[in-house]
């Protein structure tokens, strides 16, 4: 099964990292969240966010996701003329916002 997974190195902007970690509870949930992001966010049209890192502000992480999804992200980033990291930060921010909106609606 591990040959069907790709190890994705991500540098997350601090606000995106904090937002995303509000949605994960246990070890392994981060990979599930990133997999869901790749499955549900339209990578070809998600608005790209400028990604700036201060040395002390970037959160670096590795996670395993299905290799096909990572390959799709890499090819989409290339087509859009951005890095995979920029595309992933943008997609995670969009997906995290969707999750937050769903939580707000379920509370009311």
C-alpha cells in the first residue's frame, strides 16, 4: 500500500497551519485533511494566495497522501505556473474555510 502513497513536504503559512490544526484532533488526521483537500478543492481554479514565509513562522511538515492526488497537484501547479506549496497552501486555506463555515452552520 505504501507504494500508492506519496510523501508530501509542505511549508504552511502560520495562519493556514493554525486554521488547519483546528480541524485535526489525532495523529493521522492531518493526512486525511490534506487528502480531502486534494479531493474536494478545484485545484485548477482555487484562488492562489501569496505565500510568504519568515524563517521562524513557517511550519514544515510531511504527510502521506495518495500518489495520484499528489501527481495531480504537481501537474496543476506546473500548469498554473506556481509551486506545489503555493497551490497546497491556497487549497488548504479554501478547504479550511469551508469546514469552518460548515461548523458555524451546524451550531446554529
